[in-house]
C-alpha cells in the first residue's frame, strides 16, 4: 500500500507542475487566463473520456499491470512537456497526461476495495488523498527551486524521471491482490452498473461538489499572484499550504466517518453526514477574495481545501460501499470522468471571470454547490443504503 501511495504522490506532482509554473509559462508563451483555462481543459477532457475505459482496463488486466502502464505513460508525457516550444505542444502533452492519469483514481478505488474493510475505506481514500496532496505540496517549492536554478523545463524532466523509476519499484514490491471481499452486489457487471440510478446520482454530486476542489487544485498560485499581489518567488511557501491542508482534511473526513460508523451508523449514512458538515462550512469560500492580506487569503484557501478534501474522500468511498471490489475501478472511474468533465467545463469559465472581474465571482459561484450536491444524494436516499 505504501508503494502504491507513492504513485498518488507522483500523480499530482506531475499534474500540478503546470499550475505551479503558470506565471512563467504565461510570460514565455504569452497566454491569458482564458488560454490557461484551455490548457487545463486539454488535460481534463481526455482525462474524462479515458477514465471509464481506464477503469475497465484496470479491472481486466489487474492492479499490478494496470497502474504500472499508467505511471510509465504519464511520466513520459510529463517529461515531454519540457521539450515543447509552443502552446500547441503544451496542449498535446497535457492531453496525453490526461489520458494516462485517468487510471490513477480508479486504480486507487481498486486497491482500497481489495485490501480494506468498509469502515476503513474513507481512511484509505484519505491516505491516497494524502499522496495526491503531498504531490501538490511538493510541486510549488520544487518548481520554483528547479526553475530558478535550471529553468522551468528541467522541472518537468526531473518529475518524469521519478515516475519512470517508480515502475520497477512497484513491480518489485507488488504482490498478488487478495480475493475480493464479499460485496452486496457481487454479480453486478459493467453494463448493469451503468443502469444504477444511485451511481449516476454520485456522478452528478461529484460534478457539483468538486468545483471548490478543482479551483484550489489549479488556481491557487495565480490567485496569490493576481489577487494578492505576490511575486512568483514568494508563492513557493504559501501555495504549498492549501494542499497540505487538503491532506489533513482528507484524514479528518476519514476519521469522522469512521467514528460515526463505530457509533452504529451504516457506512453510507456516515459518509453522508460528513459530506453535509463539509458542504455547510464550504459556503465560507465566497469570502476568501475579501481577505485583507495574503496570509489570511492563504489561510482561507487552506480551510476551503481542507473541507473539500473531507468531502471528496467520503464521496469516493460511497461507490465502494454500494458495489464492492468486483467493479471498484470502473465505478470509481465514472466519478473520475465526472471530475474531468467538470474541470474541462469550468476552467475556461474560471479564467474568463478572473481576467475580467477577479476571483470574487468565482469563489461566490462555487461556494454553495457542494451543499446542492449533498441535497441530490439526500434525494436519492443513499444514507438509507445498507
């Protein structure tokens, strides 16, 4: 499990280099906020389209081979980004990165469903989220440190090499997965799963509820530079704080749902209660652009990211609670696809609004969407599931 979590670290380290280096890329390539949004969409659309196929692939070939192929491909795509000399080249590399990284979260769902008991699954997602967050924490300081000394291209080469070194490490330590634990829906196939109303409700909730998560995953550095007046060099420490808070938020969300299950709640009911609390508190995201100092703004972003991560680990545990390990990668991949579509749709919108009006309408617009997502889950009565 520890070696597998390292793949999550590499996942977001490779993914978040571009947001961390956005001010330098914007200057070199002459891109606007809208163009930057298009770069995010160039990753997100292939990511969304490939995710269900990636989930089927991991379920079919197995966890060991599936994640090794994915990490190898996305590491090559990340390294190739450092060779590009045009916006079109950056777009192509981001698209390939999106296709390869589409297998990351479905593979995480597979390993959690195979190895962990139901009451441990949110914590399992929290550990994976910790890996993702650690990658996001490392990206800003690593990007600044390498780019100042060797140029921004070297940052992409270095992280790509780390991923290629991970593949033989994984092959050396990965053992055969144990037999899947009993599921409440053991015979459910992929086609039957697509007919499940509850699963599509989860997909819709993910589209709404993860709007805050994608905001701070991709726009924190630009928010600190544009809205708070920081120099790029100053963002190395501040931009690392929100992903660290997201790491802690995932763990907190896992422990809270575990505590309620220990008090007698079913797993879905415990997840739902945790999501509700996080959604109510996320309404405060609307106030972050009004912060009077960079330090308070960074604290507000960190709290918002903390809560969004607590929401995420519980939402992504629900399909495992409902459908078990047999189709864990495929069920999780549909949520992954939804996240990719969400990011593709909102990134250009975030960029256009930020260019014209600043970040206040962006933060205000996303602040209540997690609560709306929880309401959809409530209407589907997912908290009543066994």
